[in-house]
C-alpha cells in the first residue's frame, strides 16, 4: 500500500506546476490548463484522504465527481470566453485583452 505522504507530495507538486502555469503564462489557454492542473491536485488530495480515512464510505468519490463537473463547466465557459475574445481581438494573450477594463 502506498503511504499517504506520497500522494500528498505528488498533489503538492502537481499544484505547484499548475500555479506556475497560471503565473508564468501569457496565453489564456495555458492559464486555463494551469487551473485544471490545480483542480486535479485537489482531486488527488480528496481521493487520498478518502482512501486513508473513510474507505468504506463514498463521500470522497462524490466530492471528486463534484470537482470534476465544476472543472468541466469551468473549462467550457473559459474556452467560450477565450474564443469570443479571440474573434474580437485576434489574440489569446491575457495582457492584451482589455475588454472588461473601464
């Protein structure tokens, strides 16, 4: 059986890679992918703690399903906004999208 600490280290590394992707990228699609990596790190933590604390209950799997549905909805809305901004401004660089600024 794999120790809980390995899962936590893996989730922390995955979250760090996602955070770096959000902070270092200028491309909106890359930022969206970094957010998805961070949500997957949360899912790894949820499954790991569920497996080690309550293996006989399904609470952890339900939480993961909710996070996956929210991540899918976020990806759909985010990609729709990126496509709309690209059609209007002909760029996906986040710094050049000033549509919402006053």
